[in-house]
């Protein structure tokens, strides 16, 4: 039962390229929707873009190989959850770390 990700949660990323750049924790903003909040913070939806430290890469909360929620959707778009992996090309994501709330989970 993973926690649902909210504005301000993050995903750790590996370095990539030569010289290595772009690794570290990437904070995910909640800008795709503003009306569903958990602990006062917008829930993160699949497709949410977020900044990286790499000047040539972008990151998107696509839920990658772990899949997004099959149960919880906002306007038909699945929410991202703890452990879902973002996509940004060359950098390996380690899965979203939820720190902004500790009580709303996804049972799918």
C-alpha cells in the first residue's frame, strides 16, 4: 500500500553523461491539478514534469516500470505513488520518496 505522492516529495536520480551531472534528489512540484490535496499539498499526477540539475534533461512523473495507480485517479489521470519511477532519459530514477504525508495510501 504505497503512499500517494504530493507536492514537495522527491525522487533520487543517478549521475549521467560525461562529465557526470544531474544526480541527486529531484523535488516534484504539484502543478497539474490544484483541487485534490493531501495534508494541504496537491497530489502528484502521472505526467507531472519536474526540474533536474542536468542542463540537457527533463524529468516526468510517468511512474515508469512500476505503473501508476490503477485505483486513484484525478480527472481520469492516475496519481503517482511512493516507489513509482520517473522517466528522464539518461538518469536512473530510484523511485519517488513520499515525505509530505503519511496517511493516504493506494490499495491497487
